[in-house]
């Protein structure tokens, strides 16, 4: 029987110490400076909407620092939206050009559409959030209650007749159109009740602050898993 020749053992090779290429070194330096981010659900979005009546760019971060850069062309409306961002602890940027030569209706309503769309986008996955919230906001003579349900079903309950036609250039009857547009496009139940008040400025401002606080509570974590519904989905 022929003997099988054994192959000579491969001599052990001592690895040489290789120097990392310059591009690797630079990458390592960058990684040291920039921590790796875990993939997670985004908490911010930027939306744009342009029609023959308005041109809107809106950026929204729900878990922000209350920062706002607002320019709608309507001073009082800007003031209300700044308060909304501050009291909800949202970061909000809005740049809008509207046909203010007509009136402020389109500018106010269309902004509500885009804000509602942004809220819907950021709350699309409703697992682990409170979903509901109610907040009662005092402001001097005014007292306003706002209840929110992020249920993917639009419903607005807001019936209040203002005694004054406008505050600054802001037409008070457009406030309902704004909240309707937010509710319809966010897919939320939105109930607003003016419990007391005489000063129109105070009543409107209290509504924005109450809405901000209610929304902030509704989108915050409830410490549970899954969607807060026996249906399992909203």
C-alpha cells in the first residue's frame, strides 16, 4: 500500500503591525466626536404646502425646548403660535406667505391644515402614548378647557361667539376654522370650552395655551406597551 505523503505544515506567519490608512484614522476621529445614534422613531418633521392662496413651510418637534420662529404676516397669530410652542415645549418654525390683501382667512386655515398634518405624521405610531388629555387654562379673566383624543378620528367641538370681530389683524371667526383644520388633518377629537372670560385676547390666548398643554400630555409616554385601545389599533 502506497504511503500518503503528508503536506508540509504551513509555517506560522507572524502578522505584521499594519498602520491604519489615513482615511480610517479620520473616520475614527469623527466617530469619537460624533456618538453613534440609535435608530428610533423621529420626533420632528418639516412639511411644505403651496397653493394659489398660501405658501407654507412648517417644522415641528414635539419633544423640544419651546423654541419658536414664526412669521405668518399676522402679528397676533404669530404671538399665539409662539405661546403654543412655549407652553407645549414644542420646537416650531413657520414661514408663511398668504393672500392677506384679501383677508386672513386662508392664511389661518391653511396653517391649521399643515400643523394638523405634522401632528398626524409625528403621532402615526400611537403605541405607548397617553392618547388623551384635558387641560384647563386660566388667563386673567379667561378660563378655557381643552380636551384632546389622538384617536385618528377627526371631531371638533368648539362653539363660542366672540364679542369682538378682530384682535389686531386677526379675525376672531377664523379661530374655529384654524382648530377645525388642525382636528381634521391630525385626526383628533378636539373639544374647546370657554368657561369664563370677557377679554377676547385673553380667551384666544388661553385656548392656544390649553391646547398646547393638552397635546403635550397626550403625546407623552404612558409607560405602557401597545396602543391604548381594546381594538389594538387606532
